């Protein structure tokens, strides 16, 4: 808001800003003087505007006038006075004294003037005291003085004093006037400071309000941060406490995702970036030995990692788990007996400058890489993670993270040997942990491991140290006893497959039971070879198989498979009278093909196993039908009013639910195959199909049905016996290559191999580049050697599919073998099994050297050739399992 001013006699208008003081708009006299120097007074029309006064009648300091909205005030300067001059001679003596210009300045000095006779006769020529224009009278002295500008008074006094007063009097007057000026300036300065202080106070108050608001905001953010950290901690705790059984753990469970080295980074689109997965070692209290000198906290495995393919689907399936682990490593945690250091301590134990440059680079940039991935993932996964918060408390958030499918998202990895140089171990509580080589060797007696490996190798067994799995075919009680003694000291053993290929007795079964009780074995596969036992064991016939039933109750046993069980398996046991339970048994598989008695024993096993998750029975169709009648009421399977008399009825009712189908020749008939093909018209769950023994009975119409079945099913495994019939090769044209993992083909004549291999190569070429291929294992079986032209087709198939596992049950001369491997791309090959008869040690050495250079081999089996112990140990030191048979 402003007030308009103009000089008397002028038309130019000046605007001076008003100030709001105590609710009243005013204009400070100092502001008027700045615009109009020498101002004497201000008029509103014909009325002189007086300075504002307080309640005592004194002018308010600093001087000010009131605001006249909409009016233009006239400014009168000292040389434009609108009043008639008044001389001292026209005034009465009393008036002379009262109107003396110096009276309002210094009362003491005024008294001095009045007492001075000489001063009374001094004439005043221009006192500048105005006369009222209307009345012609002189205003009262006090009113005159109040109406006169201080600066005007100063000017008049100086003029008259200079002319009339003595020098000492003039000096006193000047000192008094200067003192008054200083006081006024000080007062004005104080008022200015008060005004500035008021503004500063207002500013400080506003700033304090802003600070308080910010503090409240920070408090809210802190609360949210604590809630967020609590949620992260709960997620981590739930993940670490989640236990996995052996059948759920074909691959390590802890991993982190980082940007690939030397790749660009798009912070907007996570899925467009190149990412790598690195596994973690789950060491902890369970790996500590008494005199351990190495740290036992979770750390990165000393491995170069795996490229992630199909990134979007990977994060859809494992994004919540990946984000939880990254947050765990970023902040560090100690939970459930497991120590997880912060990211700065994540380098692998024992890592040196000799590690690969790519790995060293990953360590240098791991923290920034984690931050980048976390930032992108939080925008994608945060809502999902929050949505799972209630489930995390119940331990359900990670149940959908099926690790068995993790390898399908890793390049050059699925599904064989995705270990990141880790070893699978089982704790005393039966929990699976994956640890690095240093912590694995720290926790187990290496001398016992060496002795066990020698026993297995001596008896042509297979031992996979990384998985803790052994396969042995025992042909005598003496051999079995030697194996059991070595096995008792193998605390790292988790899976055992044993073929008892002699006339076993009750005592033999007891030795096996007692040996297993001293280990942490969780998975047992037992082949009984349909052996009924020797006659001398007749005294134990009522309890002959009780030790095998006892094994199912061992605390560490989670899965039992018994194949080729004799027909008296249940009869030669006290199963019906037992009162114990098998609470830890999760999976039971019984091959009862030779079984010819009531299946109620199976029902008893189920009742004794309250936590059983899966039951697999292999038997004749009539006994499967009987088993269905026994188990169907409580199995949750759909009921059917159709009577199941044979395979044809079984296929008709349950064909759409079958996931694995193995067909020997005697089970095949036209109606069964036709019913199965019809049952899956609206959807097939079939994943594995084996036509090994039955294929010689494949006629034209059956070939058509099987081609239809293969085309409609997303088969992962296919095994087919083509024999020497060319028309059966057409079945291979129906394969859906984007789903197939394993393929086994049996041929009788090598003349078929050319057409077979050409059909396979053509099929793969049609989908190559359009869909990701998952074929990792190929097995070719033939009694005749392949031709050289067929070698070229085989090389092409290997190159197109990037095979991980190859088994050639085909006679191949040594020179041809080397030529085949040199022409094929074996860079992804991890397992190789060869029919290599009668190779001498030098040839084996040459083959090993080449394969070590050209492949990432982890397992090599040479059928028909014995490898030396030195070669086995040398390859084992390099992480390769070498078996000679």
C-alpha cells in the first residue's frame, strides 16, 4: 500500500510505501524526506497534516503521519513556505520569549537568552513562524514549534546565531543541537533495529515451524525405516529357518544377483541388463571343528557365477527370494545360529590375487552392484514383498521358490552340476546345507574320505563327493561288510544306492541297517534283485525283512526306494504287529512287479508314516487296481464309477493325470494306447515317457498314437527303442524341443543312425533361435559303431543344443573318438560316458588331457577300461569324478 505525494505547484506524483504499525497504516517522515529533501510540512488540501502523537501529546518517534487513502498530499519545501513572514518587532515581549526558535531545542539555553538584556533588543528578520492565513493571528507558541520541521529550525537558528550571538554561545547551541541530532539518530536506529528484529523474529518463527515439520517428517521416516528393517529381518529369519529335504535340494539355495562384468547398466529397465548369479557358502556352527582356524560365516563361493537367461521370468519366480538375500547381505545379520556379515566382508575365504580377473572384478564392485540391483528390484518387487509379509510370519513366503527349477534360468548350467563349486552336506538335524570345499573338508575326516573312495573305486562303484551320493553293486557278504565299514565313517554321505546281488540273509540286512544308523544318509535306494534268501536262513523267515522296515524309521532317512522286492516281502516281516511310527519318512517307492499277494501291507506302511508326501508303487495292473481300491478313499484322487479291470480302463480313467509312463511290451495293447491318446486331448500332464522294451511291437497305427501323445505333451524325458524299423523314426518329429531335457535312443543297426541324427538335427534347427533349448542329456545306444558321416551329424546336434551330458553306448575306436571330440563343440559338456574298450593308460591320459582343456567336465565314465587310482585322485583334485568300469 502506498501514499501519493506531489510538490506544491507541480503535477508529478510520487508514491511512498506505507508501513503497518500497531494496526495503523502510517508514512514515516524519514521516507518523505528521502523523496523530498528539505520538506517543511505536508498538506491535505488546505489542512496541514500534523505528525502523530502518543496519549501524552508527545510526537511519536520516529516521526510519522497517518495514511490518507486515495488522496494526493501536497509537499511544501522550506523555500516554498505558504505563510507570511513574521518579524520579532510585531510581537509582545511575552510572545518574543515564547516563540523564540531556540525554545524548543534547549530550555536552559532559552532561559539564558531571556535573562540577557542585550539579547532582548536583537531584531529577528525571518523566524519562519507562520501566521494563520484565515484569521491573520499568530498561532500559540507551542503549536508553532510543533508544526515546524526540526531541520528548518536548525537552519534559522544557525542563520541568526551566526549573525547575532557571541561565539561561545553559538558553540553551546551547536553542541546542544548536535547532541539532539545524535539522540534522534540513535532513537531512529533503535527503532530500525526493533523493526528489523520483528522481521527477524517472524523469520525465525517461520523457520522453527519448518524445522519442526521436518523433524516430524524425519521421525515418520525413521519409524518407517525401523518397520522396514524389522520386515527385512523377519523375511531373512524366515528364509534362514526354512529347511530343505534332500529331494528338494539338487542345487544350492542361497545366491545373489549382480550386474555382469563390463556390461552397461539400465537403471530404468532391470530386465534389459545382463545379470549373473553367484552362490553362497552356508557355513556356520555345523561346519566348525574343534581346532578350526578359518571363519565360519556365510560368504560368496569362489566361483565365476552363471549368466541368467529369461531374466523377467527369473524375477517373477525368485525375485522376492533374491531381494531378501541381497538385503540380508547389505545390512548383515546374525540369526538362527548363522552369521551373515555385511557386504564389505563377503569375499570368499582364502581368495587371492591368483583368482580369475573376472572374479576379482566382481569382488571389487560387489557393493555398488548390489545397490544397483536392489534399487531396481525394490521398484518391481517391493509390493510383492509387502504383500507376502503376512505369509512370511507363517513361513509360506518361500514355499513357492522351488529351487529345483532354478537351474533352468542359468546359462550353461541346467540341470546338471549347478553347484558353484559347493558341496551338499546334511546336518545332524537332517537339514541340507551347501558349503565350499574349505568348509566341507574342515568338517569331515579326509582320511576316511580317501579310504571310502578307494573301496568304491576298487569295486567299480560311483562316488559323487559334491552331492554326497554313492552307487554300489555288492555281490557278496564280504564285499558288503567292507563297504559298510567304510561307509560308517562317511558323515558327508547323504544318498546311497545299493544293489544287493547275492543270496542275502537276515544278518546281511541287519548289517546294512546298523551301518546306515551311523551315517547322515537321507535317501536310500535298495535293489533286492527278487532274492528270497538262502534255505539256511529259514529260522528268520518270519522276521527276515524287519531290518529293512527298521531303516524307514531312522531319524535321518527321508526317502526309501525298494526295487525288485520279492513276492514275500511283507509276509517275511512283522509289519502288521509293529506299533512304531516313521515320522521322518517323506517318500516311499516300492517296485512290486513280482508281488503276488494282498497289498494291505502297503496300507500299514502308510498308516505308520504320518508325514508321507509321495507313494510310488510299480506293479502289475491287477495289483495297481487293487491298490487303488484300498487307497482311493483317502488319496484325494477323483472317484470314478467305471470299474478298472485292465490297462485300457486305467488309461481311460486316469490317463489325463499320468506324469510318468514306462511301458514294457506285455502292457501294450491297442485299446490302452488309444484310450491314453484320447484322455490327453484336453490337456496332458505327461513329463516322462519310456518306450524301451515295447517298441519292437510298434505297428503303424500305434506309431500314430504315440506321435500324437508326444506332440501334445511337454515331455522332459523321452526314451525310445527304434530297433531297426525306419518308420518309427517319424515319432521323433513330434518332439517339442523347447521342453525336452533328456533323450535316449536305442538302435539295432547303424544304418538307421544317419536318418535318426538327421531328424534330430532338422528338428532342433526349426526352433533354434526362436525358443530357448533345454536339452542337456543325449544317450545313443547301438551294437554297431557309427559311421564317419554320422559323426558329423552328432557334432552338429551337440553344437546346436550345447549338451551338458553325453552318453555313447556305441563302440567307437580310439582314433575316431578323438576325431569326434576335436570336431564337436564340447565347451559346455559336464558329464561324459563312453564305450571305450581296452584303452591303455597312455591313451586314457591323452583323452583326459584333451577333455580337461576342451570341456568343463565334472564326471567321466569309461566303460570297458580301468582307470588307475592315481588318475582317479588327480581328476578328483580337479573336481572331476573319473570312473572306470
